[in-house]
C-alpha cells in the first residue's frame, strides 16, 4: 500500500509522501476492508480521488523529483504510527487498510480527512460501519 502512495506522489510530481498520498494509495489499491466500508457508506471513490488530486495539484515540486528518496511528511509518519495503534485497539494481528483509514480520520487537521468529512465520513461513522461489517462476518 505504501508503494502505491509513493507511486501516486511521483505521478503527481510531489517530492514527499503526505496523508493525501496515503489516501490515494488506498484508493489505487482498490480493495481491502477500508474500500468496502467506504463503498458501503456510498462514497464515490473516483470522485474522492479526483477531489484529492485537485486539492493538491498546485504542490508540484519545482525541481526534478528524486524517485529514490521520497520522505514521509511528519503528519504521514504520525498517521502510520496511529495505524499500528488502531490495529492493537481492535485486537487484530495484521494491520489492514481499515486501520490506516481510521488513523487518517483520527487526525482531523489534514486534507484527506477534510475531504472525507465533506462527504459525510468521519472517524465515528467509518468505525461504526466497520464494526457493523465485521459483526456481519465481512
């Protein structure tokens, strides 16, 4: 999944991997429990992708991007740490896309979460739908 985020940053000519690239990587992967939950919440993944790209289009690097070294932003590192914590809270042995999405949504001060909030998805709504799907045997 991180490799997709990296590829998204490169495709957009960004010299960093931010939370918005993590979201684009999730969307690009196109599967996993996070995507199932989003679709269950009637989120148009193509629209979310387009809105995310439009919001970060002006952040293009002025110098050629070094594909070998794309650093994670401080916020993206924080989200990845929270991803591990979300998996622990849910008592799962593996870290899944759902944990990454919860970690993204937990941090309210980022573009990805703000876009999702505009689509009526926040941490509590996503978590409730995820719990419902897990109880249903998803």
